């Protein structure tokens, strides 16, 4: 597979692609859904709720945190995670704008 030439694309295209790549794993979607469902900072419950091993959950949390969709705070010996409202709302707007595009064609091409 070739190297992505990010400089050939605008900032919005690169942002959408980056978010889509992080969202492309069902475990990450499940983690986000669980965080919304609980509406609180979650420490160790994700392993039980998602059903994956701790190292696997940790790797997915790392990807979500690197994107900024979630944030974590150290509480004792564990890190508690929650949705980062500011980044979530920005991401939601980015995707709504992208997905709300309409086809402006008089011809039926397909």
C-alpha cells in the first residue's frame, strides 16, 4: 500500500480521514457508546463491558485519546476516561457537513 500524500488534500479532508480511521474499529465505537451510556468517567469497567482484554482496551483508549475524542484523568492507580465534549462536537459538525452534501445533478449517471 502506498504512502498517503496528506499535503495533496485540504485540512478538512485530512481531518475526516483521520477520524474515520480511528472510528473504523468496532471496539472503539463500543467504547465511545459505553462512555456516553454511563455519562461519567469510567475507570476499569470497560474491560467487563466490552469483553476484551485489558491491553486491547488500553490500546483502543490510546487511539481515541490521541484523537482527542476522549480524555483521561489519573485517579489513584487507574486512569478514568470520559468524552471530550469540545472535540466531540467539532467532530460531529465535521461529519454532519460532510454527510449532508447533496448531489446536484440533473442527469442520472448510474
